[in-house]
C-alpha cells in the first residue's frame, strides 16, 4: 500500500491542478470490481462540476482536493491505485476520470488494477469526523519529538507496531517503519514505554530523514510494479532501502550484521541484529 512518501509524491505531481475547474466526472464502463464512490455518482457530479480546486492536500495516506465550496474530494489509492495526469496504462482498469479546464492538465484519472481504493466527497463536518485530529494522528512529516513521545511513550506495544498506528501518527506503514527503525538503530520489538529520551530523539530524527529522502526519490516502487507517480513513472527509493525485503544481506550501515526478517502483528519486519540490538528482557 502506498505510504506517506508515495502519496506525497502523487500530491506534488498533481498540485498544478490548483485553480482548475471541474467540468465533468466520468466512471468508464467496466466489468471489473467498481471503485467505491460516495456519494453516488449523480450526486457527486452535482456537487463537484463547475467547482474550482483551491488546494491539493494530503491526509496521511490519502490525497485531498479542496474545492471552493468547502467540500473535499478524498482519494485513497490503497494497494494498486494510481492518481495520474497522463494517459493511464490501459482503459480496462480505468476507474474514474475528472475532466478539468483552466489549468495545465486536462484530466485527473484514478486507475487501479484491483479496484480497492475509494473516492469520497466530504463536507467540512464529515471530513473532520473521518480525518480530523480525533481520528488521524499528526502527520509524520510534521510531528515534533515531544508529540511523538507523548502519543506513543506510554504504550506497551513494540515500537514498530506503534509507528504504524494511524491514530497515533499518520502516514507511516510497514515498509518505512522498518527503514526508520534501522536508521534510528532501534530494535523493532522495543516496547515504547521502555524507550529513553535519547532513543525518542533518534527516532524523531530518523522519521524526518527517511521520509524526506524517500520523497526526494519519488517513493518506492516494489517488485509488483504497482506504485507510480502522477506521470506514471516508477519511484526510485527502493534502490536505497537498507533493510526492507533484504533478509540475509549484509547490513550497509554497520557492515557486520546480516538483515533478519521477523513477523510482528502479522506484518513482515526487517532489521539488523548488530545495529539494532535487542535490549535485555525484550521478547
């Protein structure tokens, strides 16, 4: 699933649509699983056509088109979704087309191999209820060190698992949690409540460093090839991964350990047993 760097890369790619006006919303005919669109398309069109896009924002792993009416179109790509300003890879998996005028792009398209994503039109109250601060934690790019410790520090959960809790901190998923903890030299099974001040500082620094570097390299396109940016180009940060899916390889950070893979909360975790030593008493 695209994480913060991939969705932020999408956001940067479609940002020039600000100022454009929506002139049509189309759901191409398809015999495949339909994209979840709320409200139904007739009402969706009625509330969006002729509206101007005034901002392109991001809420965690979701893209948000803010309209001059105050409503927001929330796009959630999920596993195989792409938000493109160029021609889609094919028409069979084309789920939604938003026609535009008055800007550099004639359209925004939502293409998805599996159709697992969603498009929602939310008024300010519904947006706050679904994606406001009571539902979504502070953005991982903006969270402060004190906020990070305040939101996670009392938790008994392993730090890797806690980092992926979108209610606590928004945007980090399985891939980047492993990369961040390796950069911070923290064992992924370390309970948050046992972490010391210096470890929290290292974790906060690593979050910003890894996520910003990943955005600079336009995110990570893995072996399935599904993630692409707004111009349908593969990301490049996968070539700079230090631990993710590298079990058995020599650690590039210390040069001594070999990357190990474990399972935490049903998800694969990768770490270096030399750089990220397990503290005594941690299971």
